[in-house]
C-alpha cells in the first residue's frame, strides 16, 4: 500500500518537529500501538535535519518529511527512507526533483491558481495550507465543483472540534494536525498524554 492510500485509510496525519533521536523510538511505538502507522516530521528546526534518519530503524512507520523547501531537504528525506514529502507551497522544480527520486510528494496550495498549477503537473492530492486561515472547510466545499478530481489534506488550525467538518467533505482525504502531537508534550516527554490524544482523535473519527 503506497503512502497516499495509507493516509486515506487512516484519515489522520499527525505532524510534529523532533530535535532528539531519543524521541523517535517512543513516538514510533505509540503510533504503532494506536494503529496510526505514519507521521509527518516537519523541518522547522535545523536540528531535525540531523536526526530524521533515526526513523530508518522503524520501517513499519510511513515517514513523511514536511516543510520541504529545497532539493537538499529532499536528499535528506530520501536518505531517511521517507515514504512521502510535503511542501508548504507548490514548486515545479521540487516536484521534478522528487519525481527523479521516486518519492511521493504532496504540494501545499491555497489559491485556485496554485491548485491549477499543481494539477497541471500531475498532482491529484494536495495539502491545503494554512487551512483555517484560508477559509477552512467552507472554502474546500466551494472548490469541490471546480476541482472535482482533486483531493485535499487540510493542515493548519486543525483540532478535534473541526476535524469532522473537514472529513465530511468528499474532496478531503485526511486532515493533518500538529495538535495530535503537540511540541510541548514532546519536549516534556509526556508520551502517555500523546497516546491519549491520538486515541481520542481516532475514536472521534471511528464514531462519526
């Protein structure tokens, strides 16, 4: 099963920033325990670049690398055996480079023009970012009739309170949320609290 299918099946894409190798194993253990075998690690801290290869020890986790902005970021993701890449915006240059490395890429978009450019480049699953600041679920609902062949992963401002309003849309395949693995809980090593958050969100979707 490829990365896009796993994301679609799970409907949740947890994302976070790690800066210590010591945090990789406990996080992977929790993700497997709660049957969410994927995570997006964002490159929002230079220290993250040095530790993402630690995920190679946990091949059961589908690793996504987010905040991809340069070819060197793609090289680092490739060396870490990442299953997919996520960019904050659309770059044809990065799209071509990711394709040359045979890695799935999910470009970030916000406007109709950006969606059209990504679609013309062959992308059918896009990150809608920043979701809440860009019109939220109502904007994605409006996009449905115009871009009926495009699926979105809204990210940015996603919480348990608005998750279901996004997932109710036919053109939303999953939601991406840093609220699932808050940075402060990673910093304090509050692994049980992280587990509880993931289980709660998964149960919310299962009961909808």
